[in-house]
C-alpha cells in the first residue's frame, strides 16, 4: 500500500520498536504518524520551519526525534502516543 498525505518529498521514514507505528518526515515541514496495518494517518506533528530531513524513535519507543533543515536547524522531540511536543534542541 501507499501512505499519502504529505504535500512534498518524503525524506525519512522510521518504524517504532514494535512495528505498530510509522513516522515519516517531509520537506513539507511536517512529521506524519501512520498505522502500518490499516494504512491510516494517526496524526501530523507541526513545528519545524524547514523540511524534516530525518525521523527516529528512541529504543523504547517513548520518544520520536525529528531533524529539521533548510533554515530550521533544530531537533524536536515528540511523544508519539500523545503527539505532544516535548522539547527543541537548538544550535545545529
């Protein structure tokens, strides 16, 4: 199947630790969360001011990190369950 929703190039994709969630980062400045079984979008994480170049889950799946480029130059941390923004790492 195909996961559709981003409005620009998808630069990064990652599965969580148990394979129940996919995160995709795009040049549309968003991270989207997907259910790989149903192919449904579970949410959109907004906050980057530039394209999202990379996404990765922490080993226990409790955090998602997204790296923004193209003038954003931040790493943002998210709770993938609640979709809450947990913090921003600057200085890159």
